[in-house]
C-alpha cells in the first residue's frame, strides 16, 4: 500500500502483486511441493517394504516352527504304503526331489474323532513352493487321499542331513546298507532352506528319542 498527496490530502492506493512476483511465488511453491511429495513417497515406499519384510518373517517363522515341531514329535512307527510295502518311520527320497516323510505323534484331535493320535507327514519342494503332505491314516489303502498344504514360497532348494549312530552326517535316510528290518531313526536332523530373497537358513533338530 502506498500513499500520495492530492489536494493537500493523503490518498491511499492499493497495489497488487506483479506478474514477476507471482511467478516467483509459484516457482517456490512448486519446488516445496515436489520436495514434500518426494519425502512422502519415500516414507510410503519404506513403509511398504517394512510391511513386506515383516510378513515374510512371519511366514518364515511359521514354516520353520511347523517343520521343527513335526520333527520333534518323530516316533519310531513304521507304516505300510498303498501297495502294502513296509516303509521306515523316517525316509528321505532317493529320487533327488528333496521329499522327506516321517511318522509323528501329537496329532491333535479336538473333535474326538475315532482316529489315531499318530500321523504320517511329508515335505516336498514343488515349483519353488514347500508343500506339507499328510494322510488321514498311517497304513494307507489304494484309495487313501493325501492332503497338501502350502507352507512357504520363493524357495530355491531344501536339503536334509541326518546324524547317524556313529555321529556322522549322511544325506540319505535310511542309510545305504541298513538292515531293512530295523529302519532306525537318526539322532538328529538338519534341514536347510535356500530362499530367493534371504539366502540359506539352517535349522538343527535333535530328535526326541535321543534326548
């Protein structure tokens, strides 16, 4: 606002912004807006990454806990497959497909159904997914259907190792040359998961029959 003298009186004239001043103000506002948006976008990106990492940790912890619990409940109970052949209480695949199967106790029965508290479980890697397999009965018939549950995804590989009675680590169980009538259990089982995002994670489980 400026004042001028007219007829010995002060006259107040109102003056607005010039075009240059408006352009400068808009430029400053634009710069501040870009900076604020960039900061907000960075916060959102970090938040999403943190949430994804937390979800992945939760999935991994649940998978490791499930496998570990199954292994700790291992018991020396042989089964018969759908062809009537006797299978050991614990058996790794001989075909190189990373499949492992064993018999475990502690099969909960909250509905009090007429079934055993012992269960046969297996784990296999299929299309970078870890699948848990269970059967409704131990000694299977030809029409017994298995139930498969997806446990974890984005897995490159899974490896199993077994500690035998001589405290030596072997990659197959039962060991080659083992008396087929005995089918003993190992002292401990080690499994390693190779994840696409986090690399290798290893867990060692001492079996309950050796504690």
